């Protein structure tokens, strides 16, 4: 079987799946993306480049769809230039672009789409933080941003979402054709490790210090970077033996932080409005996976905060590495963490409460070891690549075996 994967970036959600299918299942695999290496052993690569996109003259509410159309057309043209590529199955991320146009190129193929997030104007990331209220135009834009995803929901043979919470954000009429299959954690990489030596990549941490880790793609409001810093500041005032290791780019990946703060970066704004002893913080930027895995193995406490939004891989990775996780008590997190069973939950806005729970973990680590063991077991039993990949393969095969039309469980 020939499977064509599409995502704007490589490897994203599909890279490790594509590699396993090519290596272990004998599939022919092609991966089309805008960015990434031109050659990957065992995987055919096609790169595309949009020739245009939304501008300031494009209506604000329509810019997401405008960009999706440019990406989708560029993807179509790039693949049309490779007539040797005739996939049996197309698997595409519905977000940056759409696989819709590929129906014209591959009329005999089956289509599976990955549905990550459906936007809502209430009870969502948009209105979660009262101190950063959305403008009216942002609420209107949220509704329009679902246009491309709705087209894919309609035309795909089947779809999947990584969590139940994310699947249930989709319109009820489409949920029967969308399964819940997580991306898969590579537990050969993300696993517990020894506490010594206290080194991760080129970073060395002195003995006798407690390490509190925070990881996010971007240091932003959506992931509670400002709340984390307040908790860290409180812990700094309470004890001298704690150091904070922050991994993430100084940028906003989700949301509109700059509209609310007027600063060049959210990190800059947060640090400007707090009294922090920065000698006790290590801001590492982005780090290689092996370095991050080692940091999580060494962590005495990992803090994960999020508005109601897609769950970060870092939460799964931290649990897999045996870290004690203190997380925000928000709906997507509760699907993964049960308070005082495999982690700790606290209200997103309760800085003092989070500091109290963090203090308890740092004071009495042995008391919380059962949580780490339960977290590791959960990832291995339900979210590891060894568990999730067969679920994906089963979905792909069932789609191929079924007659044309929606494939439901």
C-alpha cells in the first residue's frame, strides 16, 4: 500500500508514524510538506511552496482560509509534478491546508484527516483568561477559522483526533466518522532515567538543588507562562534550594498576546511586570529531544499549564520520563491526569495553591513517587507508539477495505 502523508511541517504528527510504516509494515510512504529535509531514508519526499497568501487587504476573518487555499493549491501543483506518485491512501493534517484538492488528483484514493482543534467562541481558549478578553473581531474570526476543517470533515472517508476532548469539540454530526487515536509517544526516547549525573546535553546542574521544569513551544499566555513565573517567584521567596529550567521559544504560537500587552514578546512583558531573581532561572530556548528527555528525567517537579486547548506533547513526555507533574485543572488535562493518582491538579489561576503543592513535592519527594510510577504506566499502556501505531494501522486498513463513504467505528 502506498500512503501519502501531508503536513505543512516535517515530521510533525506523522513523521514517526511514516517511518514505522515504511520500516516495519513494508508500505511505500511519501511525505509532502512545506518545510523539512528534502530527503529522508525510506520515505519519499515532496516539498511545496505557496505562491501567495493572506495580506492586510484580506479580511481579518478570512485570512486563515485564504492561507489554507494557497497551501492546498501549492500542494496540489507539487504532487501533480510527480505522476509516479499514485497513493492508495492520503493522510493529512486539517489545519494549515486541506487535502480537498487532492480528490481531483487521486480520485481512486481514500482520505483520512487528522482533526486537531475546532474553534469555539465560548468555553474555550478564546475566553478562558478574563484579563485578556477577546475583541469582537477575534470572536468572529474564530467562527470563520473552522471553514477549511469543515470541508475536510465533509469530504474525508474517516478522521481521527488525538484525545476525546479534542474529538468532542467537533460538530456532533461529524463525530461518528472521527476516531480517537493519539499520536504515540516513543518510549525508547521518553522514559525514566537515572538522577545522576545531573547533566542534560551541555547543561550541568549542581548537586543539592531542586529542579523545577517548564516546557512550552512558545512562552505565552495560552500555556500559562505568566502564571508559572508567579508560582516560581513564590517558591523563590520560600526556599533557596530551587532552580527553574524553562524550555521554549520566546514567541507566541497561539493567541494574540501582543494585542493585550503591547510588548515585543510575552516573556518580555512578564519579566517586566514581576520581581524575579533571574539568577535562579535557566531559559534554554528550544533544545534537542534527547536533551529535553534528560531534563525531564532529572526534574524534581514539572509544571504544565494550559487554557482549554490542544494538549502539548510535553505533558505526555514528562509523564513518560517519570516526572512528578503539577498541571492546570482544565478539561483537556483531566483526560490525562487524575489528581493524586498520576499527577497533581490545581486551578489554573491559583498561584498560592500551586506553590503549596509544589512545596510539598520538593519537601517530600518519596511521598509522590507512586504518582510517577502511575504516570509512566499510563503512557506505556495507553499512549505509547507501540499501542497507538496499531490503532492507526487498523484505521487505515479499515478505510481501504470499506466501500466509498464514511468509515465509522
